[in-house]
């Protein structure tokens, strides 16, 4: 038995989103009151009850959310931010105490990640080891919220309102990472990867050791850009290009190939809007007008790192 | 070949700037249909994967109430003020420090933050505060550039130093795949061959953050 499950925190998050949906529904000044409140209510439903609903019902809920977003019925509210002077004055007053919660959260996540999974009494475990970090993050956020409310002497409703304002500013992009992960799953189920690997393997002169290395690393980066996820690209490119050509045909070292192949995939992650949680959601969180600003900042770095990976792999994979 | 129709849908949809959620859903439906699934099967798959991946959205949802509350009470202003008292601080150095910290802790499988918990409340305001102290008021384009690089420092630190000392994620994935097809490779050697790139990435960060600092200095020189 597990005491603190990940599901518990997903339900809490869902209840919070549900409260937000109600807040939107009663906000007469909201520019897209109906569409936005339905969108957040559906998301709340998926978070709270997703595990118990038939997948096809969740699928249609997701379809409805995408359509609402597509016809521009999901929008941010017209609530005002607090004036900068008032904030600066309060910052003077509260000083470094304001930072305690955000400093406490990473410390608690790290400690929790180490400690929580070791706590067990016979058959009763505190957390599932593979969810330890996420549960630690959930706990840390709740503790951080408590600390924050203490430091600022604010009512819990204020935290709900401000968090809701930020969530609504992110809007439908909040669920884009989940949506892309689902697309990745469907690509994998349909066998898209095998087709890509087949094309790469048959169209290139992979009998040359250098070409095999470049094809594998380029394939990892490109296919990661398509899937938005290097972990999804890795098995496909490694079984389709890496192992047959670099290891079997040319006698390359699989450890070197795997490590540097995965890192080449990460270069693709830096370049793709499909990796929404790393590139798009941060751009919105940081209130950047250009949704691709993070990708543009990362592009020169990704190019340099990819070239380094290819050079290192070619220099070492056939030698060690 | 026809199975690649989903990739085409994504490319066309992105190029036409259609709503990304709809484009992604359409790509999934198109791919599923050409692979011979029924519409309801595709919806069920979407539903299943969507539920399985709820954890991806969890950190942002749980973190924003804390961040919103503290920001309302002046946290960003406080962070900016703190960094302004340090004379050595520049935007680039703040970002390099965070990149190194994030990378250093992720070599042992620890995760000290993400975009919602560290970059928005701490790292970006610090980098902006440092630039403000050095160069005076910043143009919107400069603020945007600092913020974009702050997000990049999180990603670089997070991705490239994974697992070098304590294997948790990707190294085990590589090992698992190799085991399943009978290829011999030790966890240690896979992890250690990631180390040269981790060091190189820190160097790349140092280079780009220095370019950022120089651009900020040049922009402030022009306006004065």
C-alpha cells in the first residue's frame, strides 16, 4: 500500500482548476466567460476523475477542449495586476522573508526525493519510488504555499486568484505538452518511426563510417524535433540506424553511440515547438510576445552542441 | 510513407499558424486513420495518453499559486534589489551560475527547479535586475532577450548533465533498450561518455551569455 500517491496531487490540482473554472464562470467582466469556464471545467474533470473515466470519454473531452481553443473561446481575464509601486513598497517591508517559500521549495524537493522513497513500514510505503520526485514537488508546493500565506498574511483566496490569473494567461497552451505526448504515443502506435528510420537507412550511403554517424545524429535531432521528445526518438533511430550501421556494420562502441546519440536528440529538443513544456510554456510564463523567443535564443547553442557531439562520436565510437 | 501524413499536418498547421492544440489533434487523428484505427479508437488513445501524462502539467499548476501570491507582494522587486547590491553581477553571469548549479545537481539526478518554480520567480528577475543596475532602464527587446536566455539556461542545465554520476532517467532507458536486443554496454560507460558534452555545454553557455552581456552593453551605449 502507498500512502502518498501521485494521483492524490493530481486530484488536488484538479480541484484547484475546478475552483478556477467557477471563478471564471461568475466573472461578469471576462471576455470569453462561457468558453473559458467550460475549458477549465473539462480540464478539472480530466485531472480529478481521468483515471476512473473510460479513455474514450476523456478523448472526447480533450477534443472539446481543442475545439474551444481553436475557435478562440478560451481567453485571459481582464483582471488588473497590482500597481508596481505598491508591490515595491511591500517588498521593502517584507524584505528577504518573501524569498523563503521559493527557496524552501527546491530544498524540500531535493530532500523529499531522497528521503520519501525510503520510508516504509512493512507493506506500507510512503510513496511509490518512481513517483518520489513528483510527490516531493507536490508536497513542497503545498508547504511553500503555507509559508507564503504566513509571510504575506494574505487570505488563501488571494493565492487562488493570483495563481488563476497566471494559469489563464498561459491558457490552452498549458495542456499542449500533454497533447503532444499523446500525439507521440499515437505516432509510436502507428509505426511512424520505423518508416522514418527506413527512409534514412536506405537513402544514405551508410557504408561510410562518417555518414553512418552523421545520419544517426541528424536522425536523432530531426526525429526528436518531430516527436518533441528525445526518449521517443531514441529507440526508433537506434534500432533503425544506429545499431545496424554504426555497431553491426562498422564495429562501433554502443555505449558511446547511445550516450552521444541521446545528447544529439536533446539538441533537437532545444529547437522544436513540439517540446512545448521546455520551449513554448516558458515563453508564455515569462510573458514573451514572440512564442519562439526561447527557441531562437537556443538555436546557436543547439547547433554548436550538435556539431560537438557528432565530432566526438566520430572521433571515439570506432576507436574504443 | 502514408503514415507520415501526421508530420505533414503538423508542418502545414504550424506554417498556417492555426491553433496548435487543434493541429496536434488533427495530426493524431490523420495518423490513426491511415494506420487503420477507428475514430473512437483514436479518441480512446488520446484520452489514455492524456491521462497518463497529467504529471507533465502538475508542476506548473501547483507552483503558480505560490508564485502569484509572492509576486503580488513584491517578490520580483525584492529579487531585483538583492542582485543590484552585487557589483560583479551581470545578466550573463547570473545565468551561467544558474546553468552550472542546475547542471551540477542534475549529474546526481537531483532536480532543483523548473521554469515555473525557479526561472520566472528568481532567475529571470535576477538577470534583469543585474542588467538594470549595470546599464539603466532596459528596452522591451532587451528584457525579452534576457528572459529567453534565462529559459535557455534552465533547459541547458537540465538536459545535458543528466545522470553522469547517478543514473536515473535516460541512461537507464539506453541500457534497457540495449538489454532488450542483447547488446552489451555498462551503465557506467554510457553515463561517463555524456561527461565531455556536459562540460562543452557549460562552455557554450558561457559564450552565449557573454554575447548577451555584450549586446546589452552595446544597446545601452547607443541610447546614452
